[in-house]
C-alpha cells in the first residue's frame, strides 16, 4: 500500500478523486494539500475562503497541508514553495501526489515535470474519464456542491451560486464541458460520502477578482 497526498481544490473533481482513493486498497491517503493566496486568504480561482477548505479536511478526517502563495509570485517562486512542501511530504514517507485532472495534457505534463524534478510521482484517478459520466457520478454518489466561479465569456453569470446538479448540467451551453474542465466554472463541495458532516455555508453576494470576466459567489459561515 502506497501513502499518498491528494491535491485539494475543494471542488467536485477533487472530492471524487479522493472518494476513489479512499476505496482503493492500493493507497492510503495521508492528507489534503492546497495552495492559497496570502493576500486574499482564499483558494485562487475558486475564491473560497481557506477556513472552508480546512473544514472540508476536518470533516474528511484528514490532515491539511497548505502552501501560501504571495501575490504576483513568479513561476520560480511558486515552484520553490511547492518543492519545500514536497520535501516535507518525502520526509514523512509520502512520494506521491494525486490530482483530479481529467483531460488537459499540458497541465498534466507540467505537474509530472515538477514532481519528477523533486523526486515525486503523480497519480490521476480520473484521467481520461468521460466528463459527462464523471459529472453524473458525482451527483449519484450523494455529493452536493455549489458553483463558486463562472467564466462569463462561456456561460451566464447568473449560474454562479447554483447547485451543481442535473438541472445545472442540462442548462449548460453546448460548448461548455460538464465538469468545467476548460475552466468554464468551479465548485465547492458542501456534502458527500467523504464527510462526517456537511459544510455549513450560506451564499452571499457575487464579486469579481482580477477580471470582470470571472464572477464568484461569496460563501459565508451559516
């Protein structure tokens, strides 16, 4: 059995990958690993407050590891910070990171190169799976998620804050991937078989970050 850390976005694909690994006798999950913004205290792009990401880890009964990234960090600075975390994992006997990527070859190649440079290995439980099937599997397994980020050039801004459910998938424009694999939208998981208890959040106002193109929903403690 191999020890493994799961790269954690707090979204549906990460949750589904974690669920698969928790049921795979070949692996023992040793924790969740996220990158967060020092300036905003949020998970970049998803724009969820780190307190909720940490609570997900607690409800999953797993340790939480965090790399805090400065604003405008260069690629070299980012990779150096990741390298320090990888060194910590290796000192604990963990040499493998799981990612929830589905289709994007360039992102997988970048991850694999970075991991190899630091003596680590990548695992991709969802790689090349049909994204429509993955989306419906997530729902059928009893997970619930909120859409936290929407790319308004690809789908209506009003879909931010929606539940990720069958109705949401059916309402997506035809050229939008059902899992948002091309960055069309992002989610935050509030309940599911990996958690002891649901994450108590309430939806607030929408807001923008670095670009008016991307609309986010504020999640607050309920």
